[in-house]
């Protein structure tokens, strides 16, 4: 990777800087006249990071406004939180000054959902996990055998189509069917709860893996941002950290594989749909992944949202409707396009995280989300939930304006 590309992937802002409508959240230290610290929605502009709490006290409520991008762009005399560079520097936990503001995950009360096995590459890997029963030593041989026996490009199969139904019949007859193939090429998408509202960590925070996991991956994804009315209003980046050994042992361990302290990272900002950023920009996004380890290991990979098997609006439609509502809106991980198989240690053992790994996920229109890997039980416990947020906003006098 050339120096120009390397510099870009570690830049928090999109390639076009602050041209788009970039919103997020920041933790504000005590300041007069209100002497209570707390989180606030923010907008990133050329002059710095500005407080949006005068428009809405939460990101959820902000996104429920009619045409939020236009409302935010028109807002004047917003309080300055500080220069973006200062907030970025203070967002690194080991270097943080608690008397200064820092960046948080750009979502608050929204449900955090995730769609699974939406890319052919990750679909094959889920089947491999299942057949290996979570043992990475068996994965490489199973991978080669499975790809050879399926004999078709699963990425070219339209889920729920006649061709998909015929392929399912053939795979069942060959004893190759899997629950992952069901949601990968069947009519119904897999949509599950990634974590609780308020549980996601933001840029530069540490992300967590379970201390008993020996086979785990980053899962870089585009994350759709949907308001309470089911309208797609923007996108951000996410890391759906996954324990492959836990999920491989049993799909019923999905929540243990997916939802641990620090295992969901979002950010750096939500880019709202406007004249600079469209649904087609999301559909065509090119996403880069870099993992740098303290052991000298370096993984570089890239992939495209063009390879997704289900359209992003179909995923939104399968997540919300007459059978399922989200009054505070939701964020939807669109599925990982990455399945790292590069050997890190012994040949045939594939990739797994080590403590201290730096994971960088980037795409030109959304910037870069960067986090450091640690064990979940070494991270600060998550204590600031929805109830704490409501009490905090009330104490700061921010609920009366709603």
C-alpha cells in the first residue's frame, strides 16, 4: 500500500472532508452554566465540532426530524465543542484527559441490529465454522473441499429466486445444506440484535473479545442508519466483532459470539443522505481493512458493497414494518464482506486477533473507524445505559425542550 493510501486510511474524515453532513456524539466535561458532564449530539464542520443539543438532545431524536441534514446545515450560532483534532486526540483511552471532550459512538437510543451472511465470501466461512465445530485447525481443509463440491458462484445467486430454490434442492441432495445457506440464499435475511442501545463504543476506543475465544475476527461493515419511520437517513462504519469458535460450536451461541463488552464499534460519524451522499454511494462503497499487531503481523484487505447479495433497502424493509417497529430508530450492520484466512501463526490455523491489534476500517465517503483490541473483561464495564442518559439529560435541562 502506497504512502498516499496509507495516510488516507488513517484519516478520520471522509476524503471530501466536511463537505457532507457529519453528525456524531461527544462527551462534554462539566462547564458553566451547567456543571454536569454528559453526552451530546454534534456536527463536524470546517471550523470544528459543534453542539447540536439545542436542536435535539439525542441523535435518535435528531434523525427523526424532517430532513435532518437540511435542518442541521441551516443551524447557526451553535456552541463550539472544540477543534476536531483535539477531540480525536482525547478519544484514545490511555491518553484521555477527562476534563476535555472526546468522541463517542454516533448513536444513542437506537436499536443496534445486524444482518448476517449477506456476502458470498462470509457465507462460505459461516458454513466452514459450522462444519469445523469452531476448530480453526480443520477450517482450511473444509474450505477447499466445500468450494470444490458446491461448484457454483454463490455470489451470483439471487436470494429467494428460482435458481436459489433449485440450488437448495441440489445441496440438500448432496448433504451440503446448512442453516447459513438458508439465510444466505433463501428468501428471509438473517437480522439479529448486535448489542443493546448505548452499548456500542466509538472511534479509538478499545474493542473487546471474550477471554476464552481462540478464533475471532474483525467484521468491518457499512452500517445503515434508519429513523423511527423506517427511512434510511445515513450510514456509518462498524466493526461487528465476532467469535468464530463460539458461533461454530453452535449457532445458539450467537449472542455470546457477538454481544460482549466492547464488541460493537461504530463511527467515526454518521454521514446523512444529502446532495453529497446518496443511497448509490452506499451501494458502491469500497471498504478497506487494516489490522496491525504488536507481533509485527499486518493484514491488508479490501472489498466492495457491490458484492452484497441483498440490496440495502431490502435489508431495511426486512427489518422494520408491520411486524416490527423501532420508535427510536435503528442502526443495521449490513454483513461483513471480509473473512480473513491469512495464517498468523501455525500453517493452516488462519487468522485470529491478538491483544493490542489496531483495526482500521475505512471508506472514502465515511472516513476511518479505528480501534484497539483487548479482552472484554479488561475493558471498563458498560454502566451508562438508556436510564442513565435520561437522568443525565433531565439534570442538564435538555428534556424540557422536546
